[in-house]
């Protein structure tokens, strides 16, 4: 079993939030279990370095279809 680095009690505020003291990360993935345990796993959101080859291929096909006139019907946005 891992040894705890920090051990403290928190409370939920009026908006159902918990504050983490000295949190090392800005984003966490939360897993909540039926037995009441909550696991927080740190997440680092990064900007991808480039667009993938698969995405570029799909975009190329979409533009080729557009130029051929192979497009769907116009979407009516008048209700918005």
C-alpha cells in the first residue's frame, strides 16, 4: 500500500465543491465508486503538435466532395 503524502479533512461547500490544498495539477480525472471512495488522477491538457495524417486525409476527401458538388442538403437554422 502507498504511504499518504498529505492527510487532511475537507468539507463540501454550498455548491458541492471540494478544495484541494496545494494541488500540483489544474485538471483531474475523477472516479467515484459506490462505496464512497473517490480517486483523482492528474491530467495535463496539451495542444497537439500537429494534425494527424488521418485527419488531413478526411479533410482532403471532404473538400474534394465539396468541389464536386457532392454535399448534403443545407441545414435550416432559421429557428435559432
